[in-house]
């Protein structure tokens, strides 16, 4: 299998961590054949000479849809994480109609 290249400008961002020194965003890439590939973008940032935060490293981790759903749901249930925006919640509920059903 060849190396996958993802484009965070074109792929659907399901969850965006608040910008700080590090975070993890959740994305979905849809192939031309309609297959959905979920991935986490782990990033770190540091201040530049002007004191502005700039991304200094990024790492992609491909995850299953089940893991993506669990990642998103955890952010809506825990005070330890930045709560998703209304648009992020609306999209996730459309993507996973059973998001809040008991396991």
C-alpha cells in the first residue's frame, strides 16, 4: 500500500483543538471511491521571535471510525478537553446518528 497524503485544507475537520502549544485535531478524508478515512493530526507550536505561536511539528495518525467516534464523544463528555463547537457537534451527529446512544 502506498503512502497516504492528506490535505487538512480539503479534508473535513470534525474537531479542532484550541490553539496553544500542542493539540490534536480530528479529520475525515473521503477517497474518490467514497471510502472514509479518519485521522488525528497531532501538532505542537512554539512562539516565534515576534511572540506569535507557529506550528513547528505535525504527525498524522490514521484511526478507525470507531476510534474517531470515541475521540469526539470523549471531548463532549469530559471537562478535561476543549468542548467542540456547535458546528462540530452538528456535523458529528449527522455523521454518527448513534453518537450518544448507550454502548
